[in-house]
């Protein structure tokens, strides 16, 4: 399963590079996106080159995380014999909603740790879903 994830992520990066190369794609290049010394106006953020660049960088980043996750998971399984969970489930390309993206596909390990370690204990003692959600938000903010 981990080897399939590595192949899928490498193929996705390869396809993205193949699609973008003829257009002279340069990450972080040739768009006014608020470099350290340049002034920027709001309309620059809505420029299609800038938005496309942001999407491509996010996709490269997510696929890079998927490769690292799969390689590290394969190593743990091979060396220690432990079955590991997949941390990223291709959220950018397979999520069907924001809830699916954040709750079931993006960083599944942290989601389950926050749910078990923060949400459920706070919910148990306060019986308030809002208080438990706020506690998870604060814990996540401290973690970041």
C-alpha cells in the first residue's frame, strides 16, 4: 500500500511538471506576489498566474509530504514490523468537501491525536461540543 502511494505521488508530480514545463513555470517567479522589497495591491493576489502558482506549489508540497509519509511508513513496517497508518490521503485531489479535506484526508495522525487527547476529554468533562472544539483549536494553535 505504501509503495503504491509513493508511485502515485511521483506520477502526480511528474504529470504536473509535464503540464507546466511548456508554459515556462517557475515556482515563486514572474508574479508580483509581495516580494520582500516590492509593493503589492490586492488585485495582484487575484492574478491567474499568481493563483495557479499557489495551487501548483501547494500540490507539490502535498505530494512531497505523501512521498515522505509513504517512504517513512514503509521503512517502519520493514524494520520494525509495525503496521502504520497513512498520514495523508491525497487531500488536494480526492477530497469532496472541506470537512473531508481536514477531517479525513489531511494529516490524519494529528487529527486522531487531537480527537483522542483533547476533544474527547474536554467533551467528557464539559459536555459541550463548542468548548471541546475551541480547546482543539487552541491546542492546534499552540502546536503550530
